[in-house]
C-alpha cells in the first residue's frame, strides 16, 4: 500500500500527524470517515465485492467511492498497519432494533491497542463517532460524544466487547465483537452472504451514510434522512433526484440501477 496518494485523497497532513498516538489515530479516523462514505452500491448493482487492497484503493481514490464494513475496515486497518499501529480485525454481530441479532459474525469490526488501552477504531459500521472509542470495564465505563451522539464500548467477559450508543437515556448495544484476531479471509463466507443472499439487509436495501458538519446524512431507496442533535429531516428519494443527493451529501457520481427502474 502506497501511502502518499491515499493520504492526499483524504487530505491528511502527515507532517503534523505522523505519530503512533491517540491524536493521530483520531485524526486519521476523522479524515477517513468525512471523506469516504459507507455505501453498498456495488451490492445493489450486483457488482462483485473485492477486498484486494489495490482494488479498494482504486475504488476509493480513482472512483471516489466508499464501501461497507469489509471494504472500509480492511482498507483503513491496512493503512493503520502501515503507519505502525497495533490494529486488528474482529468478528462482530449486529444487534437489531427489535432486540434480536443479525447473522452471527457478519460484521467486521476493527480495534487498535495503544499504550495498553484497547480502542474501537471501526470506520465501517455507519453509526459511530469520528474518533476512537476506548473499551472500558462496566464498573468504570468511559463514553465519548460527538455531533452524532454519545457512545461507549465496554468489555463483556475478557474476550468480548459491546459497542453502545445512548438512546433515550438508555445504553443500547449496536454490536458485540470478540477480540480474537481475524484476517480478511476469515470473512469470505460472510462477504458472499452479504453480497448475494436475499436475506441480507445489504441485498434488500440500499444504504449510504456519512457524517456531515451538521450531523449525519443517510440515504436508502426510499428516503434521504438528515440528522442533527436537534432535528431530523426526511426527503423522498426518486429516480429524478437521487443523483443530486448522492453528489451533494456523499460526493458520489454513480448510477444505481434499482433507482433507474
């Protein structure tokens, strides 16, 4: 992985941030998430997913695209590795709003160990803060806040952590993951499932989301939702306006086949 072109695309000031420390880690995360949208357009357009680093670099830098968890966290994790960070891929399971869970192990999380502290450095979930979340013990929880809300990560047993968001004054688990280190190849069957199985949420539904200066923009086939700390605005998406929304909020210039029908 050649760093200069990637850092130039993310507008990273490597002369100022080039240390293995929390400040640089947070800065890299913020630049990545503010530049690269979470999106599953290739799945929707039935284009095969590649997690080859050169393919991912081409997709992000040359095509000005994003990706979903396997693409986003593998690319960002590889970047952190090249910068000297102790970063690891982890098998996660998403908790659904109805109290259930998605397919076990189908989310690829990312965590980084820095000065004996574990941090969630997941840039591929779609609803997480711009900075690293320290994984703390339930007896002494540590939360962080940004424009998208308040978040924390807590250990559940020694080898498992829960990533949570404060919703209606209650901590809600977004997903749990295990510290056992995984490679991108360990997710091969989950990638196939999430790009082709009719039961996968990514096959069923378009999902594009990215932090904004005001909060977050999220787009599906049906609607664009603009969320800030004090308000939520929803606009209908159609074949006539979706490309305008793609460009304005996600800097994407691509045809989505399903929205052309």
